[in-house]
C-alpha cells in the first residue's frame, strides 16, 4: 500500500516538473528569434501559425456541425463574438505572414498560405456562416448587413479581403463590394463620423478599424479609398479627447461616454497607420504617455490612464481581462501589436520577451496558458489566434533586440527551479531502495 501511495505522489510531482519544457522552449526562442524581441518579422510567429493551422479546420468543422451558434444569447460575449473575431484575426495574420514570407522565404520552410490552406477556407466558412450571425440579427434584425452594425461588417470585410488575397478566390467579391460601399456610406452619413456596433453601443476604435478595412478591401476590389479613408479618419479623430479614442461614445454627438482604455487602444493602434500619416506618431506618443508603464522589473500597457488619484490595481471585465497592478492583460496583449505596428522596437521587444516567457510555449508551437484560459466550449483557440495576429505584425525590417525585462528571468528561473525540484522529489519517491541480501 505504501508503495502505491509513493508512486501516486511521485506522479503528482511529475506534473509541475513538466514546467521545464516551456522554460527551455521560451529560452530557445528568446535566443534564436530576434524578431520577437523587436518589431521585425518573428520566426516564432510562423511556428505558432503552423500549429494553429493544423487545429483550426477540426474546430470549425465541429463548431459548424453543432449548430450551437444559433442558440446563443447576446449576453454570451465570448461564445458569440470570439469565433468570428478569431476567423478575422487568423486570416489577417496569415496575410501578414505571407507578405513577410514573400519578402524573405527563409522565415519558414513553407509559405503560410500553403501551410494554412485548409484553415484559411475553414475560417472564411465560419465567418460567413449564417448561424454565426445569429447574435447580430438579434440586435439589428434581418437588415443586419446594411444597418450600422460596424463591428460585424468590419470583421466580414477584413476576412473576405484576406481570403481573396491569399487564395485568389473571386466568389465573395460582390458581397465584399456591397459591405465596403455600405459601411463607407454609413460612416459618411453619420453626424460625427461614428456608427454603432450594436444599438446605442458605439466603440470609436472599431469605427477606425472599420475605415481601415474599407481601405484594405481596395487590394481585392481594385478600388481606391485612400482619400476617403484619410478624410473619414480625420473627422473621426476630432471627437477624441486628448488625441486618444474613448472606449465608448454617442454616435449622434461624438460625446465620450467612457474614458480611453488600453484594451481598445491596443486594437486601434494596431491599424491606425493604414489610415493617415499626418498625426499617427504624435497620437501614438500620447498613447505611450498615458498608458505605458515600465518599472525596474516589468513593462506593459495600462488598462486605464495613469492617475495618482485613482486605483486600478485590480479590475476585470470581458474586454479588459484581468488587470493586475494597473497592467491590463488585453491592453498589453493587443499593445504588443500596436508597438510592432509603430516600429517601436524597444517596447515591442520587451513585450515580446514577456509574452514568450508567460504563455508557456510548447515545442509544437502551442501556447499552453492561453489554451487553459480559453472558452473551451465555443472558442478554444481564440486567445492563441489573437496573440498570433499581434506577433504577425511587423513595422520594422531590421531586428534590433530590446533588453529583456527582469520579470522574464524571474519567470523562467521559477519554472526551472520548480521543475527541477519537482522531478527530484518524484525521483526520490519512485526510487526503490534495495534491501541487503541475507547472509
């Protein structure tokens, strides 16, 4: 009986001993991938893309076959938004990586559009699936593709455009043209350049990315919305207090109803340079001044602007994720893409190092920690896909690795020590003491 107990205890200690695997993997990536520690193309992004490309087709097949999307309520945000949002991010990330691979095929042994062929098709099927528009129809009715509906139309425009650029498929271009034209018209006809995602819910950052997606669609349609996008962006930003997009605003007046926040700023600043070159640098500097936080140990983006009179040490909502010591998980994750987009190698590199140390990467490319915290029923791959999109963005071409924050060494050292100590205890428990032979 005692032997059995010892063996069970040993197996329990073997589990934390497995922390050695992500610790070694993280260390190897930090040493071998200067792109992740800067704003230039990252080799690990291709590895993560390969891993997700192998898992997405089965997920989409099971998701569509289940019909669950047609049974959900609008209050189930992760279950309704995340699947389509994930398809959008995966397709855009694949197109980003394909462009980088075209410029430098040494980044990966296989072109992303070939590696992800099945996942590319599966992602568009999910994005266009009628059941996955159920929550939007609940808000807007049968005219959901022509009502303001900024967020969902933005996702469809980006997804169809990226799919066409990757595959050359012409099948959905007429729908793309309608969506792009209607969204541009609605923004033009709005009183202040703002339109709602959902009735009485306007997120200015989503409107900005919607403008960027109309501009992006030009690559598929052969149209030219450059001047329109610049004008729409300038009109939109006149409603921004302190140069930064408010979290929410009234579409009719442009009046902010919630302050600027890190989770939406990270999304906004991952696309803004596609819209105008006039003031993007000064606006990004304002973002840094109000939201960047760096200590002797770690660095990241705040969820709320720095304000000594307020405490945001701990906070949580579905958009922000956990906020710890003022730093937001969504703000910092999406802010990684923003820093890379703005060729801010120093901040991008520090965030990239923290990212790879904290997500517990496996040699297969899978990210263990994001996998564990995902919505396993409805969007099990979404956190990994979002992070793929962030590191697929490359604003610089020459790697200039940033210093590694101390928190990275603390995380990796802790993983190694826990792993080694756990294995040592397991070995001691499993070791069979030989009994001396009787004379």
